[in-house]
């Protein structure tokens, strides 16, 4: 099956710094990527949807200037948490799908655990 | 707007027995897809099963089956012959549109399943 990777798997950063999380589709072209955030024991909350080559669509309440999403190629999307604060500590998961194929399949990355100290 | 409801925060089942995880949904879209994912403590989202709203038969994948009752708007997951490795968080999710829809998944709050030896 298709594989989506995320890097890094874990990151600890200091308050006020920025951190970039990469999401790559390894064997398919991801025309659409989704970024989710998950707090412990909670559900996945969609942050934004990005289509290759266009600006991301953010969900209500998600600060687009704080969570910068770039989807510059068909295999890579990045989420940059700018000026991170402890409340940004969370589990971030991306998922990807190939919109050119008529399939229900959507592939998730393994997630990135961000801790802001 | 779409809404997914999972009313069981936690469930216990004896090893080798079957268990049903409940999921109800609400949508105004005539076409939609229903998904179940398993999330072990490692955090990865593992796809289990998919049911399209127009599918005539209930979906099955190995030990997993989806009890789809469209009129009641329910999509319960049945796991037969539970194994210790089935212990995990289980999420029900829905996506509007047909199988090729590029729209995002909406997740339920999840059910933590514990399989007892």
C-alpha cells in the first residue's frame, strides 16, 4: 500500500522558536494533503487542507500565520509552527490522497509529537 | 456540516470474543463514505474498513465488519475473535462525496478498546 512519512517523529523545541514538520508521500502523487492535530486521548482535529500548488485552506480557529503550510510539490507538504508556545505541544498527523484516482483511500503519516518547553 | 458520534469512551472485551463499537453520523450529503481507523499507542492511524453510502452490502475485511444501517445513520464496527493486539483507540470517520471525493474526514471522539486475556 501507499506510504506517507513524517519527519521528525518527535521534536522538542524551546518556546519562541519555530519548527518544521515534513510530510512526504513515498510512492504516489499527493494532490491533496491534510494536517491534523491531536491532543492526548482526544480525536483528530483538522487544521488545514492543502492542494499542490495552491494556498492551504485553514479550518476556523486555526491561525494561518502561526501554522504555515506549504505544499510545493506532489510529494511534499510542510507544516511550520512559528513562535511555538507550550500550548502548541501536541501530536500532529498528516494524511494524503491522490485526487486523480477515483479511490476512497487516504493515507496517514505516522505522526509527529511536538513538545514545546 | 457532518457529525460523527461515538458514545462509548471505553470498552472491554474478553479475548476471542466479538465486540461491537458504535458509531452514528449525521450529514445532509446524499453521498458519503464511512471509515474506521485503529490507533495504537504508537499513534499511527491504521485503516480498517470503508463503507460507501450507496454500497448495497455491508463491508467486511477479515475480522472486521461494518454494520451499516443507513436509515438509522449508524455504522458500527464489529470485531470478531478479539485478540490482545486489538487493544487500541478506534475512530469512526466520515467523508462527504463519493469514493473519489477530495474532501476531508470528520472523526468521532473515539473508543478505547481493551482486550482482556
